[in-house]
């Protein structure tokens, strides 16, 4: 089948009629084709968005809210269809797509459909000066949203929902590696009554389609989630054009485990935080630091638990670890395992490809644990983004904090302790945008989401996202 661009409420072929192969990670076979969109396609999408902008930006909050909530309801009623498409396109277990990805995509629309009705402007009375100031929050205009392949619809909707809720029109590009659910979303948008041109979805490569979006002189803001190097490139292109930027980039997140933790809860959660979605989540705790007093016990128990994880076809209900997203990505992850060994790391389990009967050409890999003795090795300093974690012991709080912060990234951290003073000290001193204490991936959509250092610029989520997708204008009125 051919996936098509969604422009002005219609599904259209790319102007050039050039196409890219789309692979099924579970068997390595091409199962669809996507547009290899050009600057011309992006220009058409922009024109559609620009024509829709005056009416949409002046629509009532109630109308926007109603449409976004209707999209949410339609996603929920099509859960099975979208989950199967996501699992097939990405390689993730079907159970994960059903429980997490599609429900969260629906929640994104519902949340911002409600949030926009509560997004209030501010006023300030200048007492004694006979003046009042009030702040308008106006839509930016046409904005660009570019999302990654690891949580395709989940993160695609995390951007476009607040953008259109705030009254903007959007030119959006999903990852060329996982385009299917963004394509299917177009049908939902039409059924929900989203006006033509408010959201336009253009498929293609980052180097061509994505580049055309970030270079377009009249696309006023860019929201991007992906790799740090790509984020740096976007900043170099967009900053001289004075575009607003929201960049959610890479992570190399510490998981810090103290002896006074709730051990069984920690162990079960650490298995999940290490290998959920094949480790292809920017929030996975890929550097595990364990207090020396329980290190040997943890090592034994953790390896035992991880060896029980079932690698298999995404549609198998017993599968815990599905296929990695692409052959090239599998090769990258395998190369990092070799690098870790060369640097003195000891593989405690995993490290090898897995062959699934009947799907021998799929991109499967064992969940991998590597014991290391220094945080300076490449496996601990560079983002692997696969089913690979390292473990290392520490003796003191000071050492643990130093190990956690000694990396260029600063997205999230997980802390396991029942010591209140330690919790408060680490929460303040960890150089990350998110700290989870005695839990992982527990998300409240009202909270700011984003990272420090090389993990990004700006915050998404809640009113932070609505602030990003609006321009603040202060009005001062003097009266007698």
C-alpha cells in the first residue's frame, strides 16, 4: 500500500511521485511505501495551513475543545486498529501499543482539549498609577512539528494537540521509519470535523522534508523530538531566522539505587525502566548505579529477572521484548555492545541477536546487562537507545551524585531510597529536567517535561506547551 500526505484535509501523492520503502521490523520485509516529499510538498502544506489560519485562530475555545475531545474519542474507539498498526510499523509488542501508546495519544488530545479552556491570561493593576496591564496569549501562526520513531503516535500527538488547541495551524512530519499511525490519523481528523488545513501531515526524510520545514521562512516555530545532533542542526538553521524552538533530545539517564529502598518494587520497576519498548525510550534508565552493600544481590537478582524476559514477535501475547525499529538501528546497538567489551565491560547476560522462527529476518536482540567499573567509558557517555543497560556500584551519596551528573545529557533520573533528606538533596542537585523517586514513568500531563544540558531546550506538557505555542503580548491602559 501507499501511505499518502495529508494536506488540506485530503490524502495526496507527493509532487515528485517519489516513494520510500517502509519496513516491518518483525520480519524485515517492505510492507508499504511513503512519500519522499520535497520542498514543493512542504510549500503546499504551508499554503493550506496559512489559508486555514485566520478562521481557526479566531475560533472559540469551546469549538477547539469539542473537536480535540472528539478526536480523542475516535482514537479510543479505534484502539485495536491503531495499536496493531503501531506494533507492526514500530516492532513494539502489541500489548504495549494497546496499553500505552494509543491510549496516551488519545489522552493527549483530551488533555489539551480541556486545558485550552482553562488557559488564562494575566492582568496587573498598577496601583497609584491609574493603569492596568493585561497579557494576551495569541497563536503564533503556522508552526512545524517533527516527531520521532520510538513512540510514533504518542509523541506526534503530544506536539500537534497543544499546537492546534492554542489556535495555530500545523505542518507536521512523523518519522519516515514509523509513518503509519500518523497517516491513519488523517481519517480520524476528518471524521472529527477538524477544518481543512489546520493540520497537514507531510512524510519524508529528515534531510529533505524535515529540512524544508525548518527552513521555511513563514513557519514561525519548530517543536522537535529526536537525537541531540539533529537538534543542534535545527538550532543552527532556525535560530538565525528567529523561530521559537522546543527541542526534546537525547538522554543517558541514571537509575540510582540505595540499600534502604523498597527492594522488590525497585527490582520489578528497574526491569521495566531498562527494557520497556526494547529500551527505545528517551527516559529509560540506562546507567544503573547500586549502593555497594546490595550490589552483588542486585546483580544476581536483576540478571535472573532479565533472563526471564521473552523476546518474540510483537503480536505474541507472551512477548516482553519485540523487534528493534530497523536493521541499521540493530547494528548500531550491537556495535555499542562490542565497544563496551573493548572498554573492559563484562556482559552478564544478552548481547546477541535473536532469531524468531518464521521471522528470521526480523530485528531482534536479547536484553543486555553490562557490568562496568568506570562511568567514563563510551557505553555510559553515549546514547545507545536499545535494550542495553550498564550496572556499577558506588559507596557514598557524594559518589552517586557525581556519577549521575557526569554525563552531557540531563533528561531524567530515577532515585530509589526511603531517606527523606537524601531524596530532597538529590532532587535539587541532580542535573536533569525530571526526577522520579521510588517510581518510573509516572506521568501527570500537567507537569513540565524536558531536559537540561544536551537533552534539550524548553519544556512541553501542560500550560508550558500552550505557552510555547502562543505569543505573549502585554497591553497597558492608562485611565483617569
